């Protein structure tokens, strides 16, 4: 065979092979175009979008067995049909078969069942959520009466909880849906889990026993300090109130009490009932304790004693009035011997004086025996929480009872 004839024969064979490949490609493409194809599965909207094959005008659906077919009564838009799939049960995987009305080659897509492993719990004592069973999926949440789902972020969600516990409410959680496409069926949203956040209980009542200079509060409270505007001081955290329900002011807030050379300072304190595993924390009660004042030398000097006989004496508080009351306390010699002191707040009693006129104290009637001690101070004015409230002043030993012998 000549070289020229060989070249011509080779060229003819190459052209034939090229035409055969092109024909096969066109055939495959035509076949692919004839088959319906899933383009999107939107589990949020409960819809599936299917692109029709070439020449198709309707979409038909069936189950995995494909024994009966139904025509989807939705008009195609730009060659695609979007229809509702909310009727497909969530309890198990479901195989949906799809085909065109002209091109009968079916395409199957497996709609996955709903995951039910998510568990969410809330512990009031710690104010934290415990989430398990999410299987690494994104978690979404919403309030019970809302329809808008939000992505759960554990770092920022604590602020949401803090705001919710004031009035309480119910939160709903789920694993987020993942859209499907031509190569993956995606994921349905997980089963919804509800968590109830109990509302805060009533704020505790806080009072001060102005005679004893103690807090009158329920046992088991927590407290922290705040400024005059109610803003929590830097570095402050909730602390358990020490002891029982009768707590000395000087033990809880020592800065309130006056010293030997300076009056006390006004202190803001917040109280609450702490949360437990089953009970939400309470609302907060904020009180402002005015700084205690010292009994001045002038005020102390305005008080006088005059013995009447061997069993009585007169006391006079020259500056006492209804709006500016004083107090005195007598600790008998017997009580002193038994260890009672002016600091034994549960065993002593202060008597109010609201008149500058002298009054009589009797030895037997008032337990003012020889050697008894008399203490004096300014009385508290008004009550905690009322404008103009003041604490009782510091006390001073006024006299030791020493009746005349003749």
C-alpha cells in the first residue's frame, strides 16, 4: 500500500471514530435530559423542586414500589415543579419516586426520617442548659409563641436565659434542617424539644430591727453590694448570708457602723433567694442602709441624772423630742454579773424618750439596782426604705447607778 493511500485511509477512520463519539455523547445527553432530576429539597418549607425532562409537561410521583402513579397538580415554572412534601411521614425513611409524563424513566430520592435524639434540660440552680444528642448538627431555638428559629450559640445564650427567668417562659429546640439537592437528600429538622424556664419568685422581705441593729430576713438568702444607683460593685458576686435570720448589721455590712472618730457610710445591699434544682431564684430586693452617726459630746452632755432617794432617780434628755428621739438602756447589776453586756442585743432593752421633761426611774420597778449601768444613744428615725431613715447612733455609758446612802 502506498503511503498516500495509507494516510487517506487513516484520516477516514479517524473521522468515523470522531463522529461515533459525538453521536454517543449526544445520545447520552439526550437521555440525561429526558430524566427528571431533583434540584432542591427545602425542609423548612416542606417542599421539593424537580426539573422535568425534555418534552415533559407534568410530574408524576409514586412510592418505592411504583405500582401506582399520581400526577402532581402544580403547573411547571421554567421547566420545574415545586410541590409540598409535608404529607410524608417523619417516623421512618421514605422513598419517593419521580418521573415525567412523557419520559417514564423513574428517579428515586430517599427522604430521611426525623432524628429524635436531641435532649435539652435546664437547671435553675446553675442557670445552665444541658444539651445532648445533637449528633454534631446545628441547634436552633425559638420561644414557644414565636415561629422564627434562631441558631443556638452557647456563649451568648446565657444572656437570653437571664432575661427570660424574670417572667419565665418555654423554649423550643431542634436540630436544624439541611437542604437537599441532586446529590444529597439533606436532613429533616429534628424533633422539637420544649424546656420550661420557671419565673423568678417574689423578692425577699428585708427589714431592720432598729433596737437590736440587726437585719430581719429569712434564712438561706444571698447578698451582694451595690452603689447608690443599684449598680453591682466591681468584683461583687452573690454570697450566702452567714448565720440565721437575725444578723447584726456590723457583721454583714461593717462599713455602715460608725467608728471612734468617723461616722459610718451608706451601703447598698441586694438580697435574693438562691435557685435550687427545682425552684427558680427570686427577684432581687435592694436596700440602702444609712451610715450610723456618732453620739456627739453635745448630745451626750444634754442628758442628766438626779437622785430622788435611795430607790429612785430622775433622768432628763434636754434635746429629746418626737422627731428627734433618744433611748436609754439599764443593765442590772445581777445581769452584769451573769455576763450580760450592752452588746448582748437579744438580752437587753432600749427605752424610748421623746420628751425633754424629766421622768422617774425606780429601783424595783425598772430593775435599776445599785451598780446597774445606764447607756444612752439617739434612737432610729423612721423605717428602712422610708425617706429620712436613720439608724440609732452609737451608744455611750452614761452612769453607773449609785444611790445616796442617807
